[in-house]
């Protein structure tokens, strides 16, 4: 008589699973990858914010330039006025000093242009960067608010407290080193601090302005 034995419950060959060490290594690799991804995302956000602040600085510099050019074009100010205070380049009046724009040796906060209708500052109302601006409210940036539409009730005015402006008006000389009386250089510098890095930044706009439009 033949006797047969059956072995029950024996494991099948080829079956297996992850060990605890393999799981822990996988988690470490995944964690490192996620941390790196978050770092890249944060850098992208900071770069976007910095780019926006740089764009605002550029806009502020161009706004100041347009303010000066418009005042000259409309004859709101004289050619002698297109100088920093106490300039000796007073070719029109022959005065010993002239100029209405603030001293460029120090940056000024972004004051709004004077709105005076009487007094010595009345002729310079609406012109940015003059000595008459000192003490005016800080310029604001209009944000469209939650609805994303300008001119609606939820618009927000953001003060430009983190920005400063310098307007430097200089002489232009010819090849013989003589001052050209009808031409001046304009250097408008906007300084600001980025909200992400807290590092000081500058935007410089160089241009020229002629006595004639």
C-alpha cells in the first residue's frame, strides 16, 4: 500500500514584500523631493513679487519724466525752472540761482504733486519732484481689488511708502566742454526695498530734455 503525504500551507515561490528599511528609504527620498519642490515654488513666488516691484519702480520713474516734459510743453514752467534748487544755470532770467526741483543729494519720499492754487507753489501744481511737494501725502498705487476691475467701489489705494525718488538735472556740454544752454540731462532714480529679500534696489532712468518741445 502506497502512502502519500500532502504538505499544506507551504509558501509559493516568488512571493515577497517591502522591508521596513526599503519603506523608510523611499519616504526619505520622497521627502527630499517634496522639500526641493517647495523651495523652487517659493523662489518662483519671490521672483514674481520682485518683478512686480521693479515694474512699479519703472512706472514711477516714467511718471516723473512725463510730468516734467508736460510742464515744459505747456509752458507751465520756464526753462530756468527746469533745474534743481540753487542751480547757477539761469540762462533766461540771468539770476544767480534758480530751479524748482528738490535737492538730489538725498532721496525724497514719493510725495504727491502739490495742488496749491495760491502762493508761490501755485505755478508748479501737478509737477512731481519739486520742493513744493514736501509734506504732501505719499503717492498711492491703485489696486483693482477683489473684482479685478479698476474704478469700482472695492478699489484699494496702496501707499508707496517703500519707494523714494531722486531727480538729478545736469548740464550738457559740447565737444569743446562748453555748456549747451538749451539742453539738460535728466537722471531719475527710484530706490525701493523688495518685500521678499529686504534688499535695497534701484531703478535709474536716464534721459535728456530740451528747452524746446
